[in-house]
C-alpha cells in the first residue's frame, strides 16, 4: 500500500491536511467491530476473496462488459485499514484542489500547522464514521488498475444484524463491488474522466476566505441538515458556486449511474446464485430505515442521504433503459464520456435515450 502521509509537499510547502492525524483519529473513531475467532476470521477472508473472484464471470455474463481477470487486487481489510486506504485515496483526489489553493495563497507558519491539524481531525472523524458503515469499495485511483476493498467486520456485523445467510450475503456484497471493478477496468477512460472533473473543480477554487468562513459554512450545513424539510445533499451543496454546482451535477450523474448499475447487477445475478437474495434485499432496505437520530444527522451532513438517492435513481434509470433497448443498447453508455447521463437525465431516462440513442 502506498502512503500519501507527509509533513510537507514535494515542493516544500506545508500540507493542508495532516493525514497521519486523520488516520489516527479515524481508526480510533471507527472501533474494531464484532468479535470473531481467529479460525472463523480466516475462513471469512478466504470466502470473500473467493466470492470476489467468482463474481467477475457472473458480472461479465450479465452485463456484457469484459474486464481482465485479476486486473485489480482484492483486499479484505479491517476498519483501520479502510481508513488508511481512503486517506491515501483522498490525498490523491484532493491533490489538484490543494495544489490550486496553495499555489494562489500558500499557508505559512502557525496558520499552516494549526489548519492542517484541524482539517486532519475533521477528515479523520468523517473517515472513522464511514469506516463503521462501508461494506466494500472499489478504489479506481490506486495505481495502476485500482483495488477492491472488502471490509470484513462490517459485512459480518450487517449479516448478523439482518439475520442473513452469511454465505449468501457475502457473495451479494461481492457482486456489487465487483461490478464497480468491472466498470472501471472494462471502461478504461472512466478513471481519467472522473479525475478530470475533479481537476476542473479545482480550477474553480479560490483561497480568499477559504479558511476564514469555513466554520460558518459548516454551521449552515448543520442547520440545513437538522431541518426535516431540507433538500440539501451535504456540505458541498452549501459551499458550491454555480460553476461548482454544474460540475457536481455532472459527477452526481456519473456516480448515480455507477451505483445504480451495480445494484441492478447484484439483484439481477442474485437469483441464479444466491437463494435468499430477495430476503437479503428486503432486510437490507428495511435496515436503512432504522438508523438513529444522530446517524441520520451525520448522514445528511456528509451527503449520505443523497448517496442513498443515487442508488435508487441510478437503478431506476438502468432498469428503464434496459427494459426499452436491452443490455446491449444500454451499454452504449460506456462507449464515450459524452454518452454518460446528466443528473437530470438520471431521473428522465427517455431524455437520455432521445439524446444518445436517438429513440
């Protein structure tokens, strides 16, 4: 695993995020998860690796997308390792933004030192919260072809909580995450497209007032999140300029497509290899409704409520298009970036088909 943790940038400028601190705080905040004996833990790791490997062919047969076998490593990790892996990923993703800000107004002295630790603590808290929730993840920005992370403690926790058949549930999770691996390895331009959008976002960032008014913006986000009638999708909706919102809309369309497509695949393949898939889906959806007040607040602040909508809207889009033109017709979406749906088209698949398929 490569590490992005360092005190100074390559050019000697101080970092805006203390990544070491973020990992320490995130790992403590995440906790260890359920207790599992050593032999059982080893068996779970082996089963998850085998499930990911088995899922490659299942996803290929269902979607028609062809990705090389074993083109990205499969890592079965604990919560602390997930925090570290995502700190690395965030450091990579944020590099264009941080470079842009420090180029225009480099932080110096005490401001740089304190600012990086405050930001590191904030990032660590977010990663720690997410580390106790995430079941799996494909990291497309890990060189050279990405990596698949399966968070074993969380998978065990959820399968116990919803009383799912453990073997069925583990394969179900693997199907979803393996679909993401196939999306990025069978569609080679996807990684650079997303990173390019992030670089475009970086070009819109201005350092003026970036640190000074950060607290007021966060408080505004919290106020909106506490309001039941708020439609805010997270703090980015608070801080975004019109140009930034347009870029975020574009990214939202892509992420909704990727997440919805994975949900459709896991449920489409499921009945042929997972006997209890209908029960698992029903229990999993019901579990999402039962989270506590604090959990709901944090989800709103972090934009996770919007992410749940991405799953629903994206899956609805994919099913609507496949129902009309079949999987081969839908797969036109992967041919070039211009074929990706916008945020508006995700909720209007007819508009996407009219634009791209000329239906």
